[in-house]
């Protein structure tokens, strides 16, 4: 819970007043890929490290979460963001971990994280390439979901770069369906930057949480701006479905 020590902006105050008069009705949600009763909490590699990541960092982070008893407070996800993968798929069309950053492979890393009672998250994009130009999952949803399942990944943050202008609902549904069919419970975090009203379509495609805004920056003004943008979205948050204003470039779980 964030306790505000500054007043809401005028825009937020006006929106709050208007929300009492006209609150949108959430669509009836489909079954999420993984039912959850609270937003997942943990650590994400991007804000601090960007592409400067490797398996040693991920192991050290998992160890630090446990050593500092953060897992007892609910911080159980260790999420690898962009730049974990090789620049090409293998001969069977499967994603590959970066050969020097993650030489032991993602499955071995998942085993390490799981042995500490934590969960491993991974990143992809619903486009032809990730935001850093690595292989994307667009039109590769089934093989990628099965790969993540075989690696025993627990959460997928699914970004929106290089999306070719194709409809959000169709792209995110393809991955949601593939995750459901993969045979593993993988929390589906939809990161389309708040475009195309994800609070409406994301519950229909299996999402458990969805981005409602653009990226956060390391300023108080950015935090307030993102909070202001949540006004009116309260009815769309429910068990199995959560608004997440900062999941892409934050230090939170998704």
C-alpha cells in the first residue's frame, strides 16, 4: 500500500469525481492462464541492469531475496527481462538462451531458483522482435510457450515491441491460448503499455495482470503521473486480474 504524502493532481481529483457518475462495466473475464488472488511480487532485472544480465546475477538475486527474508514478505518472483536470449532460434525454431550470459540454460536457472522456494519469470514480446531486437514470439506462440513450460518458467512478461500493427487482442490471445495448452501454470503478464484498453481485452485472453500505462522513470513526478492514470480503472481489478501501472520498467514483478 502506497501512502500518499502529496495531494492528487487536479486532473486526478476531477477524474475521481467523475468516476462516481460513470464507472465502466468490466467485461466478463475468461479463465486466466493461472488464477491468482493477488498481484505477484518480486524483482525484475530491467531498471537496474538493462541488458547487462547473466545467470550469475539471477542466482545472486535469488540468494539475496532469501537471505534478506523478502520471500517471507511475499517477494517470490525473480524475473529476467529482455536480452536473455540468443540472436537466432535453433534448427527446430526454438528460442535459445544467450550462449555466454546463460551458458547453463534457463532450465538449470529455474531449478536453482525453485530450490530456494522462489519462482522464475521470463520476458518475450508479442512482435517479430523484442524491444532490444532479439527474436520475438509473434507467430511462434505455441513453440515458445512449450519451450517456457519445458524450462519450468513460472511467469511470462509479454511485451509489445515490433508488433507490425496487428491487433492487440489477437496477438495476446494467441500466446494466452498457447500457455494454457502448454501443460504448465505460467502467470501471464500482458505488457502492451496500456494501449487498446488491456483492462478490457486482457481478461478475455488469459491475462492475470496487465500494463495500464507507459514506462515509469525514476522520479516522483513519474510515480504520481502513473497513479493519476489509474483513476477510473478500479472496477477492472479483481481476483485473477490486476491493473499494473509499472510492470515493464519497474522493480516489481512483472
